[in-house]
C-alpha cells in the first residue's frame, strides 16, 4: 500500500492507494514520492513523465489526489501537471480527458496548445464534439498565434471532415456547417494534405457551396476536370479564378475542360445568383467576427460577364491556338464552332479558318470539316442557301467525313427534303454497315439524319419507310442502333406535344439545328 507520510504540521492527509504491481524503476520513484514529506512540482512531474508511466497509468488518479491535498503546489503548477497528463498520457488512456479538463476549469486554468491538440485527437465526441472543445478554448485564449495553433488545426480538420468516433458509429456525413468549418481551418493551415483538401472541395461542390470551392482555390485545370462541375458551377469557378490558372501553361489533357468552357461562355450560358450561397457567406463572416485572429479572406461574389470571360479566355489561349502543336487541333475546331455557331460571327470564324489552314497544313481536313458543319448550321438556321453552297465547297476532297454528309442532309431539309434524300442515296452504298464498338454503323448514322430531316417537315410516314428499309437491308441492326432510331421517333412525338401545349411552331427545326450542332 502506497501512502504519503503525514506532514508533522498536519498539513497533509494520508493518501491511501490500491497497490499495483510496477516495474522496479517506476516503483522506486513512486516510493520516493511517497516518502517525501512535501513533494514538489518537479517531483510530481518526474513521475508523470516517467518512461514506464504507460504501464502504470492507473496510478495517475492517486498521484493527483495527493496533488489536490498538497497546498504547496500553486495554481500554475497544478495547471501544468494537468496539462502534462492531457498532453502526454491520453494515448494510453483516453478516459483521463474529462476529469483533468474539469480540474482545470475548477482552478480557473486552461489547456495549453499541445494539450489541446491531444484532447482533440483522442476526443470520442460523446460529451463535446472536437469543434465545440476548440471553440470554447479559443474563446478564452484569443491571443494565441496562428503558428502556435498549426498542430491543433491539423487534428481538428481530421475530426471536422471525418467526424469524432461517436459520430462515425452513428453514420457520419459532412454537413454544410462542417464544410464551412473545414474550409476555414484549411485556410488557416500552413500545410494541408492535398487529398484532404480535394475531398473537402468535392463535397463543397456537391452541396453547391461555390464560395467554399472558390475560397479553397482550384489550382489547375486538372483539378477542375476531377471536380467535374455542372455548367453553371464551372462558369462561377472560372470567373473567380480570373484566368490565373492558365499562367502555369496548358497541357493536352486540359483541352476537354477548355473546350467545354469555351462553348459555355460562347453560348452566354446564364448563371443563377443563388449559386453563390449567401447563407454560407454570412456564416463565414460570423466565424471571422468570433475569431478575429484567425479570420480568412472571403471572396466576394464574382460579376459574371460571359461575353467578357469568353474574350479574355480566347486571348489567354492565343499562344496555344496559334501553335503548330497537333494536340491543339481540337481546341481550334471548337473555337471555330464557338464563333460560327454560338456567337453567330461567321466572319470571325472564316478569318480564323483562313489562318489555321495556312499555319497548320497537315490538319486542313479537320478545319474544313468544321467549317462545313458551321455553314450547314447557318444555312438551316437562316434559310440561306449561300451557306449551304459554301459547305459544299469546303468538304475535304480526299475524304468525306460522315459528319459532313449528315450535316448536308439536315441542312437541305430547310429547303428541299428531296435534296436530303439525294445525298443519302448517293452515299449509303459507300458507307459501312458494320456496327462499331458503340453499337451503330456509318450507314445507320446517315439514316438517322435522313429520318430527322423528313420528320422536321412533318413527314412521319416517310420516316418510318426509311427506318423499315434500313432495317431490312441491315443498315440498322442491333439493340443500340435500333434504340437510337426509336429515340428519334419518340422525340418527334414529344415535340408535337410541346407544340400543341405551347402553341409554338416548327420546334422540329430546332431539333435539326441541335443535331447539326452536336455532330
């Protein structure tokens, strides 16, 4: 049995303690503490940091019972001893948390930063969440520096993002408030694990918390591709970046994102103001007010001018558009479509086309095919035969792409469907009837366009005749190919219903334009 010897003056009471088997060195130091009439702060400290305390963790309560009766130990020393336990011993016994935090409260003391980090790391979350512990602590310790808090914030971020153990037992999901806190923590950290930041950003995007995504900051086009935002969200993210993301260069793998962005901006895609999540901004501002020493920059809602964004993006991409790198051929084709189809600027599209075929002679056929598509689109849209004549003149002489044939068939429907049929009959025997890996053939694609051309003029019966003939001759075969044809006929029925419901006319002509646009 271990007891502290009574002080002659009667200051100390006897400390009765259960006997525990201990190693010889720890036992010796414990005996020494017992035999010391007035143990000092350093006496207690040395036993608490003894290398073998982990095997004798159940002695801690008795040691602190002695400390509580020892009036020679002042408040600061008591505080330091409690912090020693919280800082060094929780990894051996997490149940020590509540009693030692309570003891600190009773003497009007506080956790030190290192102890706080350990408390958060080993907090189960059954009484207070790790965020609540941090919030209470920071309210009393407002003079702490951001640098001192780095280990705390790192542990806190893990708990906020993945939940305390008790949350995980109940099925934890990261809430909007959790996303706000995680973003705030990340912006206060000097170093953050990239995977963790990416996880928070992706969750913020899923919850439509665009301010958080922009505050966290997208650094590369590759990150945008991984996030795969909706059209509106992509525009908001891009507008918040101010084009800086292109300063590090553009890789071939970045082109799909840039093509998508060019098209969205060229179309003047509308963006809702509600995407900026005003409630989120208010909560971030509230956090900044409550914790001024850790306040973060909150980005204001970007003023989205899609026309200006398009012009600036094209300007920023100039060096890539004008380069001879084959990787950027698709980007140049997209730019032609943006001007010719979405910006209704055939003059600029023609100017760029003239530059491209001079500067990049090896890929002239690609640019000719794109200009054929643009000319057919404008011919059908404006009912202007001149554009269709231009399209005929720009079809590559060596190789006629199926997409160009389809564009001509669809464009002719605006003038004379017999001409559409002529193009079909001239080419159908020359095209493959073998299905590709996606389940349809070149001949099947041409047949789809011819059916749509006749449906746009209300000639449903002839469209069925075209389908039946293609099925009979094996031009259309297989589940996928037949399903595509059924979808065209289904869409025709839907459009008729929309026309009847809205009083609109010629909606099928819009379907023709959409089909040419998608080629």
